[in-house]
C-alpha cells in the first residue's frame, strides 16, 4: 500500500487484498491438515503485508497453540490485542471475510477449550459488525 518513501498508493489495495486472501487460503489449508508450523508461517506472511490484519494474527496464535508453542502463542495474542486497537470494520474486504470468519471461530473455539472465553470476546465483538448476517458465524455466535 505504501512505496519505499512511505507514500500511500491506493491503486494497489485490490491486489494486496487478493494476495492476502490467497495466502490465508494456504494458511487455512495447512491448519486443516494440522501442519501448524506452515500455517503460522503463512499467517505471518500476511501479517507482514498488513500488521493490523487480526485474522492472520489470530490464526497464527491458534496454530502456535495447537503446535504446543504456547509461550509464542501468548506473545502473538498480545500482538493481536495491539492490532485490535487499530482495527476498523471498513478495513475488512469482501475477499478477507472468509479468513476472518475462519480465524475468529478457530481462535474462539480454542479459548473455549482452554477455559479462556473472555480472551476471545473482544475480537468477536469487534468483528461481529463485519460478519453479522453470515449464517455460519451467526450460528457459531449463538452456540458460543
């Protein structure tokens, strides 16, 4: 989005949104196949493109936790809380909604399993206006 002189270049927003969506699809694949390290790596690549992408940070934290790297996962959750401060609903593109849904639901489920539902609540509350109306997300929220 920015060039080397830190000048904003809006003409690349669409390309970056599509690139992030593709990389998150790859991260989701590795998550589904329980390849936690690759999932965390792909999520980190998205985080490099957009440090405020909560879906990438939460998926990375969840993969680290599932991969038994709880210390690093706690650090990543802290990064996600920082990113949440800069989060705006308008920053989520239509291409990014599936990644947000998947990452949030997996993170919330993990926190529920660990007895830490309160850690997931701020993220769910922040993204609910974006994903409201999405049947899968609404069903998840109703059962959470």
